[in-house]
């Protein structure tokens, strides 16, 4: 093997490692630089939508039983909980947080409409 072949193998292995680690691990946040320290703070996440539409949020009918409502709530929270996407990008984490807030509000409204407590 000559030097060019060795360099090609090393560079190819390094590039392949980087691609695989990027795809599996996601892009890591870069350390804040001096220019990003002056950047405006990100806008806060908007409040969840109106909870009066709880059947649509939970994916059940308006006359669903409390057990069906609870099962739908547990399924959705398990699917959208922010801890499930902790290793993914900030945008997905914020989306999961907003979605979970909307699910929680809808569940509380559903229980209140049935005379229960969350």
C-alpha cells in the first residue's frame, strides 16, 4: 500500500464516522460565541390552543367514557412527552413541550366536563 491509499482510507473512515455519528446522534450544539451572546432570546412557546376542543386534541368522541379518555391521554403523553425527544433538536423539543401542554389541558378539560379532577 502506498501513502495515497493510506490517506484515502483514513479520510474515508473519518468522513464515514462523522456522517454516521451525525445521523444517529444529531447535531451537537456549538458553544455560544461572542456574537451569539448578543442575539435576542428565543420567543417563548405559544400557549396551547383552547382546551374546549378536547375531543379533537385527545382523538376521542365527545361522549367517550372516562376510561377511553384516560387511555387516549396516556397514549398521547407517552408519544409526545418532551423526554422522548430530548436527544433531538431544540425545535422538536419545543414542539413536544407545546403538544404535551395541549394534551394536559385537554385532559383536564375532559375530566372537568365529566365532573372529575385531573
